[in-house]
C-alpha cells in the first residue's frame, strides 16, 4: 500500500487551480527540496488533499487541482518535518540577479 503525505492548509486561502502566478517545476523554475533535510521530491512523489485528491503538490505550487485549496505547509517524506510550502522552492542565485 502506498503512503500518501498530507499537507497543512490555511482554509482561509483558496485559489482557482488555473492560477498561473505560482512556482512550479520546469526549465527556468526554482529547484524543489526540503528546507530542513534537503530531500528532493521526484515526479512520482505524491501528497493527499482533504478532498482525497492525490497529486504532486509541487506541480501546482501547493494548490489542489481538484478543490482549489491552497496548502501553506508541506511535510517532508524523508525527515517528516513540516515547512512552509514556499520555503521548498530554492531559487538559483544566478537567476536571482
């Protein structure tokens, strides 16, 4: 049985899943890794929303594509620590200049 990791939410914040102004993986995008242990999630790593939708939270910047809930904290699958979702995105210093 696969393990799914939950996210902490701030249910006061909801966004349309189609919103484009959020970080995510891809060319020219920030590197994603745990701010506590530096574990880097792979494409197959998934988390579960309270609506029971399962997806890679970094594909959408912490927004559930099913219900639109904005997740503010993410639990690391390696160290099991919680960190603010946005702290997982590491900007390349060369691109920040």
